[in-house]
């Protein structure tokens, strides 16, 4: 019996098996044949001012909102998902196979993106995700047509309604079994929209992966620059308390991998992934000594600005903070650990400046914080500015002023920035 168990374990160590499910994103062209329903508001500071949405923009918006949309996956205006439940689709291709297939298919213009979110398969199974069913043992007498985008439902005696979301045709010459698809069914009443857009991201039903407390989520992106932006999004959600501290585990920029052919061997793949993968956990590892020293230096810089300022002037009241643009920076991590820095509801890393006199007007403190930003950027090499609210000390109130910056900071997710 023990020998049989060992044999089973040995047989499970195969290159073509994966512990993850991959949900990839593609470019969305709202003027093209694969246009989809899109929300007018994409979430906190996701800026969409065009009809073209790059895949990396869609991935970052999904991370920020914590939801993958369930869809009917239309092809030629017909649903490809049968039954009463729309679904979120995944593939359980090994990562190396996904990298190779996505590069080749994207280059051919097929609807497969090169960036993706990666979820632990075991957790997704507990949430209801299941592998697809390819074909039926016996074809029904009448096939559900789904003309005009309507429902496509088999009779229950052909396939139970609860399982129909899993069905994928295997009628020759169509064969999608190589994609090893999994699907998660969305068991809610799906809205019937009129027009091509909805108001908000959460108006489209789907899988809420922070509420369901999925841990160990990873991301596959193309470049180091994209990885740094995605890391910023992940850290912001954890630091703001919107995602569990263990929600994220890695980001993989595939441009830093050898060719897919070079990582088909299991050990070579493991080594290559280890070298290229960015471990999220390192951003939460701090030493008490470093925290104390960095915060001392920061406090000294704030006092230098206060002590060098003129006598307080009366004027408008409100609050002003130093806004650190990069929450992944070592400075931000140290200030967070000491409680000096916090994250607003809209994702800004804001440092309290209690050293500035309460007698100073808001405009005085804005000017002083602008000088502090220049000093901090020079000393620590971290881009920063100021953020203020009028007649309030709540950073989530309507902004009075945010120091002008271009959109090329991680805070913004813009359709025209393919980082």
C-alpha cells in the first residue's frame, strides 16, 4: 500500500500539471469586433479617455477593484457559455506553456493577452471553479441556438442546469481542449443592459477575490516597469486594509525569462521563475532599527522646514499632507511601519506633518510641504508632493489641492500608459 502511494506521488510530478489557474487579459478595442460592455467608472484613478483599453490597464483595474467580471463570452454575437450562469474563465496551463502560447497567439492577433492574474487552484476549487466539459456523450436532438445573443440552454435531461456553464463544444474541427479551461460560475441574476456601458466596475457581477479571502494571488506581466506598477497596486490595497496581508505573493515579468523552450524542464523552470519573480513579502520585512533611523531623519527634515518658516499667518483652514508617490519605496515602508504614513481611500500614501504649527493657514502649510517634498526627494530619492483638503482633517474628503504631476506615477492607471 505504501509503495502504491509513493508511485502516485511520483506520477504527479509532471511538467504539464499546474497548481494555479490563470485568468488572462486581452486588449479591448471598443470599436472592434470583440467590444464588450465597459463601465464608465473604472475605479480609483484608472483613467480611460479612449476606446482602446490595453491588457495591462484592464489587469491593473481588476486588481484595484478586486473583481473579475463574469461574462457570457460572446463569439459572433452568440454566447459560448451555456445555461443560466455566466462565468469567469481560467486556464490551468503551466506558466511556461502560458507564456509561450500567449506570445504566439497575441502575435497572430488572436484574443489572448500576455498579462494575467494567477490564482491557487485548490482555493478556486473550494469557491466552485471546475474544469470544463468538452462535448457530450450523446448529442441532443435540438441544439440551443442562442440567436441574437440570447440564452443557450440545454434541456436538463441532456445536462443539468447547474453544470451547463462548463460545457465547451468539441464538434470537429473545433477543439479547445488544449486550453485546459476552468470556469467559475456566477450564481446571480445577470443584468440586461441597454447600450454599451454601465456606470461602475461593480455593476458587472463576478468573482470578488478579496471578499473571498483568496491568498497567494500572483500576476504575470511583460516588463519590469509593468511589474513595478502592479506591485504598487497590490501594496496599496494591503496597506489600506482593502486586501488581506497574504492576498498577494508574486509578480512575474516574462521579458526577464529565458525562451519558453529553455524552461520546459521542471528544474530549469523553477530556477528561472525564482530569478525573475518579484516576491511581494519582502516589502513587509522591516527592522526596528531601520524604522527608527528613517523616521528620525524624516522628522528632522520636517522640523527644519517648520523652524525656517516665517511667523504663522491667518487664513483658510484645513489639512495638508506630504504625498509619497511610491508606496513600494523603502522610505514609505519605514514610515508605514512607524504609523507616520497612511493610505487614503483613494490610494494616496499621505504622511502626517504634526510638526507644522496649527496656527498656520492651509496655504502656508501647502507651501511648506512643497519645500519639504523637494528636500525629501533630494535626500531619499522618492517622488512626492502635497495633498490638502479645505475645512477638514479627513484625507478622504474632497481634495482642495493636489500638487500637479503628470500621470507617469504608479498612482495613475491610464489607458495611454502601457507601462
